[in-house]
C-alpha cells in the first residue's frame, strides 16, 4: 500500500536580514516525508536545522517555495490558522522542554486540548493521564515542571505533544539537554511512537542516537543532503 | 476552571510581588480619584443642605449705626423687601480667669436667638442664652480655648470683668474656626449685649426679597438705604448672597477642581505604571506566548488570557482602593467641613463614586494593557520561542547604547549600572515620566506655598505698619501723633482715614454700575505706605484728587491709569478722582480698595486734620515689640479717656493670612506626596522587572566572581541613575510651569499671588529622590543578590 506524503517541501528558502547583510538559512530545499517514517535531522550549529523544523511546524514562514504538511499548504495560512492547524496536526517537542512553569504536568497536557477544543472537557484529564501513562509519568501528574528532572520534564513535554493525537511529531533536539540515560529512555519513547504509526522527525547532534534512526537528513549551510545527495 | 485561566490565576499567585505592584499601581490612582471626588460631593452637598436648612438671607447689610425693632418693621413694609431681621455684633475683651490675659472676641445677639428667621444658628448642646447665661461657638471651644457648658467667661465692662456662665454650645453658619477666624464668638441676649457692648439695637440686617435675583436684591438694598438715610442712617456696605449656594461654595469648588486635577494626574501616573508593568509582564511571558501558539492557541485566546489577568488586577485593586478611597474621602470632607463650620456627615460610600471607581479600576488597566498585549501576542511564534537566554533586545545598536557605552574610564560596576539603566527605552521613559511629574509637582506646589507667603509679605510690607489702632472717634492728627511717637518702642506713626464709599464710571447709572470701595486716606510722603504698584505711579502731594485703585477693582470697573472715576463718599456726596496708579493689596472685601492723599480726602470729607486710624512702626520688627506697643497704646489712651475701638498687630495678621493659605497648599502637598509614592513604586517596579529579565546576566556575573554587594550596587546604581535623571527633567519643568500653576491657582481662589520659585524645594526634591531611589531599589537589588548561579542559568 502506498504511504501518504506527510511533509512535502517544494523548493523552500529562508533568508534573514542580518547586520552584515542577508543570511540564507535555507537555500531552495525540497523534502518529502511519508507517514510512519522516523526521520532524523543532523548538522552543525547554524546550519539551518531549526529553520527547517520551523518551516515544517508552521512556526516560521519560508521566503520562497511551498510548504505542504499533513496535506495542507501552509504558505497562505494566517497566524491563527497555523496555530490551530499545528495544535491539531503537529506535536512539537523542544530542547528546553518549554512546559508552562505555572501549570502542573497534567494541566500542561490538557492545555492544547483546551486551545483546540479537542476532546470533551470531562474526558481531557483521563486523556492526559493516559498519555502520562504512556511516558511513565502518572505519579508526577500533579507536580509543577520545576519540581521534575530534565528527563521527566521532557517526557511530560512528549505527552503534551501527543495531546491532540497529531499525525506528525517534531522534536527540535529533544534529547540535547538530557543525560545519556534519560536521552535513551526518551528516544525509546520516540521509537514506540513510530511503531504506533506516528510520523516522527527529530533534530539531533547525538551520533549514537542518529545511527538508530532509519532515515537521516544532513543540513549543511542551508542545504539538505541524504546519504551524501540532495533528497529527491 | 479552564486550564488556560488556571494559568492566569497561577501567574498572579506565583508572582505575588509583581501582582501586588500592579494592584498597588492601579489602587493609588483609583483611590486618589475616589477620595477627591467623594470629598467634593460630600462637602458640596453638605454645604448646600446646611445652607438651605439655615433659611439663608439674600443679603447682609452692615449699617453705619444701629436700628431698633420698629425701624426693622418699617423696612419690612417696603414692597421690594420680603423680610428683615437684625442682629448685633461687637468686638469685646474676654478671659476665663480673673487673673488671665484679656483676649479679643466678639458677642452676637438677636432679638430672639431661639427663634431666628434667617441664617439660623443651631443649638448643639445645652440651652439658648438667657440673662447672664451665654452661648459659645462650638468650633471656638477648640480654636480659642473657649469654655464649655458650665464654664465662666469674664467680659470687660467699664474696665472691669463681669462673669457670665456658658449654658449652651451653638453653631453659627457665619462663624469659622481658626485660622479662618481670629477671635472667639459668644452669643448673648439683647440686654446682656447692651451691658457688655454699651449699645442696644441692631447693626447688621439680614434681608430677603420676594423673588431672588441679584437685580431685585440690589434694588431692595437701594430702597432700604434710601429709607435709612431719610432717618439719618445708612448702609456701610452690603453683601449679596445666593439662596441656594453656600457663600463659600465658589472657593470650595475651586479648591475641589485643583484637587481633582491632581487626582487625575495621580491616576495618569498610575496608568503609566500599569503600562510599564504590563509591558514587562508581556515581555517576560513572550516565550510562553510562543509555546502556547506552538501548541495551538490563537492570538484571540492568548489576548483573552492576559486581559483576564489584567481584569483580575483591576478587581483586586478595587478591594484596596474603594474602602481606602471612601475612608480618605470622608475624612477629607470632614476636615474641610470643619474648617467651614459645617457639620460633618456620617461615614458614607457614595454609589456614584463607587461606580466611577469600579469603571476606572477595571477599564483603565484594560485600556493601558491592551496595546502591550496585542504587541506581545503579534510576535511570531518562532521569534517568541527564540527569546531565551542572554542578549535579548539587540543591545548596542541604538544611539543611547552607543552614548552610554562610549563613557569610559569609570568603574566597571558603574558602567554596567549606567548602560543597563537605558536598555529598555520605553520602560525607562515611562518610569522617568512618572518620577519627573512627581518631582515637577513637588517643586510647583512648594513654589506655590512660597509664592503665597512672599506675596503676603509683599502686601504687608507695602503697608509697613506694625501696629494699627483705631479710635472710637476721630482725633486731631497733630495732637495724637506726637503723643504716640513719645511712647516707648515707637519709631514713627501716622494717621489714616478709612471710609466705605461707592465708586462708578462717570456717566453710568442703574443696578450694577456702582462698586463698593474701601477708601483710605494716606500721607502722600509716607514712610509706612509703600504699596506694590502694578501700573502707574504713587501719590504726589501736588496731585488734585488723584487716587490709587486696587488692580482687581479696576479690572472689574474696566478702568485704568488716567481714567476718572466718581466716588460717592458718605456725608460728602459724589466727587471725581483720577486714577494715577494701580495697587496690589488684599484689603477691603474682595480687594476693593482705593488710596488717596489724606489731606485731599479730608478736604472732600470736610474733616480736615482729623482721623481715627493710627499706623505705627516700632523700633524693632518683632512680635513682642509689636504686642508691647499695642498694649501700651490701649493703656495710654484709655488713661487719657480716648477709647480705642480696635487694634491689630501686623505679624499676627500676616501669620494668620499665611495659615489660611497654608490649608490649601498643605492639601496640595498631600496629593504631591501621593504622586511621589506612585513615582517610587514605578521605579521599584521597573527595577524588579529588570532583575527578573536579567536573571541569566546576574548568574553570569556571579559565575565570573561578582559578590552580592557588586550585584546590589549595579541595581541600586540603576535606581539612582533613573532618580537623578528624573530630577534633571523635573527641575526645569517644575520651575517653568510653576508660574502658570501659581497663576491658575490664584485665579481659582481669587488671590493673585506673585510667583516666587522655591529654590530650596529643588534641593529638597534632590534629597527625596535620592532616598526614594535607594529605598525603591532595595527590594529588587536584594532579590538580585539572592539569585544563585545554578538557578539563574537554568532559568527559563
């Protein structure tokens, strides 16, 4: 059975204005990712990895080219349309976890459901506990993020990224701020997600983890390479 | 509760310091408005109510002489007059112990005190006066230590004390406490009045007309005067009163207006503080906004979240501002009413003021916060999320950055404090504006106080007499002056002539054409009379019927230098006088004075060489010498059988006048203090926000070896830098706008004060701003010193 294209970047470029002139963070790159794929993104600092991720999540817009994710063309969407689309279709995991410090772990997970009106209000706590169970965090549900270790916070952030059952989960160096043991546990969760049918894309500097990812894209000076070639 | 609103609540609760800061910022403005508006309403309403309750007369006629009840009955038969009531008022000497010192006072008597018709007094305690039993003015018990019920008052009758017992406490709407009044007032029966004052009858009339209008009252006064003149009497001067408006309402409204302006200014400062704090709050929350956008929140949802937070700030501020505002408003009203001898009302929360406070407390912060929120929410998610860590805000690109970083050779901590101070230009501008306005108001109000005192000094210096005595009857000038100048402590003396007359522009007639004028005959070459001229020249002995006219009266009459006016002097008829100068003085009633050469005036009055008023200068200018001269004069002339009707000591009068204006300027200073509190709160808030924003930098400083003291110095330095910069702005603004403020206030209270800048206040504010800056920096600086390296570098 042919798999669906979930990420379809068509000649996208991103240029920033810097004090010393324009900076080409991405140079007309194209990329296709299919549903159920586990894709890694590697590259040195400043190569354009985060810019690429931001294009895919609709957090930022390309200077040129078309971005199609989960079948939607993102280029013409408004900020609010993008936010609502993202909330429903894409789960984002950050390097620094980015849990809201004044909400408990469970409340952090319910928040995207509330924003996107997903699930009935009464069902949301149960759903949150289910997700926390998946990441082994049910006993930490009522704690504030600052009371947790980095690994625990990241597992909570993963649970939050899954709140609205997105088809695509994106991690921007999700293990970059964790010790190797925690990173390993978190990576195992990602593998589990892929087994469950999620499409997962993550940026990583960790060569060991990258070696466990079936498909790895290299980003270098704003260009994408796969097995030494530009991806088709 | 929805999770998103739970976030709002937790943000408020977990940032108690910031929450308290915003709530206090809103509260100060809302409280100031509540206090001033409440007191304005309470005072105006109570003044109006008590005025109407007293059944006010339409005019007071002060007679040159006394009338009996038959005359009053005959006046009531004049068709233009509805009712007439008379009372007597005489200056007396009183004391509470036989060996005590005589005090100046007054006694007031009506035909039937308990059955008055107009401007009715109220019996507050005890009984109405009866034979040998007197009433005392309620507010004078405290003001002048007058005895209460059961106490004894000795009045001077034929140089002997006679005891009367106080059996009642009364309130007379026309009598005020000190410093608005100089002497204690007592109420006595007509017979006792005759025994104490030495005459029987009424020297003042209260009248009403069938239908009130100024023209009708003026017409009635003219008819009464005609009838009195027919009987050999006359009206010395009159005062028309509005039946529905308290006679002091205009001044009270003026003061209320000034206070309202200052309350609105306080509210404005509060709003700036709120804008600053909300701006900082949003700036701090931008990464969270980015995250919320990432997980699916729309701009509308985020806007509603933060607007809800502001709404809660507003609600909580009302909890503080409403009760304090109501309490302070009632207290201020009570204080003002007490000054005006109007009974205070019970504590009251005014529904309209409550609604106004709710409106201001809820709407103002929302309006102040909407722009920072919309600005924050509009930041794209990518940019919002990336705002973590050191180096936010692109330091170094702006002119101010280049200027401050160009200052070299100063200690590194001072350089850091200097450069950090101006890193957030918007925030700095609002903080500076708040502190600058506070400082400018302080300097303006101080200059107002100083200007009032200096103006009073100028006026008293212009009338350089230190002691004034007035004989009961005219005396021969050439006989009296040598007698006075032979007495101890007297440097020189001269006699003046006082008359009350009517003035008008030649060729005018009818109602409104005549102006009451207090004419004073003064020696043209007087060492005592050196008034402040605002135009023209002083009097010259060679002048023929030249006059100096009060500038305010000249303005009312529409006349100036070189113009002629007609003066209708009692017993002398009309004569034409040429205005040679305009003077600034506070004499007469409502500054309606005119000064002529005494000899010229006396010739017009057919009173050559005579006068009743003596102006004396002492050998030394101090209160003790002046009081000694006054006492000596009374004793000396009494022994000669020449009765002194009244006497006054200039320093006492000057102090009293200054005290009266002091009431207003102290009120203004109270509002200024409130502004200074808002200003220091703004400074403290700004520094607290700086600490929050720069936790990572503080961590880095700590990591490279900064001690707690070093970190504290940087933040205290920032506070001082802001405080002193605001001082630099406040000084020119305060001194520059001061003359406008003094002029505006002067026109409100009808006192054309000259502007004198209070230079001392500039340095006092410097001291205050330094102390405020250090105090306001202390909490944020202390918080900064408590940040550990781990905590700050891990901070998100």
